[in-house]
């Protein structure tokens, strides 16, 4: 079982540490554990309760009412509210809990639920990415074991690859897409997502994953002569190097369409000459209506 500081709870729940302390004293929301030096710390069960409380607060419930619910009724109220709410918060909380507690069953059940309810694009953009961002903030600050982030990342990839395997090729079109990550990027979730959407449309997809070097990307473009090139630029990097990278792709791509997603604040600093996508829905609609 993991332990969390009150600062960790604030990062994950969005409830200020000062507010949590007041609620502990006034409503006995949770009874924190304490170190020998009287510093608060919390376990997985207490974190789950705070996340549930945060969700209900954001749905308009009063803390005085929530405080009267026992653990079982609190969970029931969250489930009921999730059914009628357009919010993704409760599902994000379940993903976070599944990562922190290594609970594959909770992850699988939650993933299957949200995919059937929202579809792939909304699930990826509105639930998976925010979950990973929250988990990543703990990991980067040293408050999370790397294995916990790797655990949920691998589960997400397993689900994505399963969806990819189920795509039918009955409606193939004579178009090829080349997918890759620049050498400085790490997470390839967007590539797998794009792979699914493009194959669903009937394209032949060459997904080379993370490139070893910029030169290897250039060689692959010349070798495959794709109709579409897709990549993402998310991580902060030298603008001059990103510009040089995009310039070389545009030089080599010939008649290919250059599709680019990622960090719009960063990409605004670069003249990419690419079709930019600010959301998964934009990309999905482009593939659906612009590719033929």
C-alpha cells in the first residue's frame, strides 16, 4: 500500500490542502495517519475517498451532506452521479487509483466502460491524457514510483493494440500513412491512436514508433513515399531544431500531406507548413471527411 502526503492529495483531487485540513477537523472526512513527528500521511483507501468526495463536490453536492455518507453509500452516490453526469472526473479518478494501487481489474473495467460510453477519441483525449498528466505530475516530483506510471501505460497500450488488431481491412483505399515520433519524444500513445483511426479509414499504415534519429525519419520518408505523414511534438525542445526538422520533412514529402498534433503553444512558434490538429476530434474528422 502506498502512502501520500497532503500535497499529493491536493495535486490529485484539486482540493486545497488547507480545505482538506478544515474538512478533517470539522467533518472527519478522513482520519489521517501521522508520522512520529506528527506529519500527516494517507493510504490508498483515504486517497480513493478524497477523490470521490472531490467528484461529488464538483457535481454540486454539499460537503456537509457528503460527510454523512459511509464508505459504501459514498461509492454508490459516485456511481449514480457518474451515470447521469457529462463529467469525466470519476473515470479519471478510477484510472489514477488503478495506477497507484496496481489494480488491473479496475483499469480494465473502467476502460471498457468509457470506450463503450464515449468512444475512442473522447476517451483518449478527455480521460486517458488527463489521467496520465496527473500521474506524471506526481512521478516528476518524486512522489510516485516509476513502476506505477509504467503499469498504467502498459495497460493502455495493451487496450489500444487490442483495438488495433480488431480493425477490419475490408474497405482498403490505396493510400499509405507514415507514423513516427521525433527522437526527443517518448510516449507513443498518440501514434497508436492515429494508427487505429487511419486503419479504420482503410489506409495502409507504416508506424515506425520512436525514431532513433532525424536522419532515420528522412530515410523512411524517401523509402516509403507515403501519402500522409503523421507525428506529434509535445515535449519542450529547441524551436530552431523543430523548425529544421519540419523544413526537412516538407522538403522530402513531395505530394504527401503532413499531419501534426501536439503542443499548440510550442507549434505556434514554428512554421511547420503542416495540417495542425488541436484535438482528437479534429483529427478524426479530418481522416473521416478529407481522406478518400
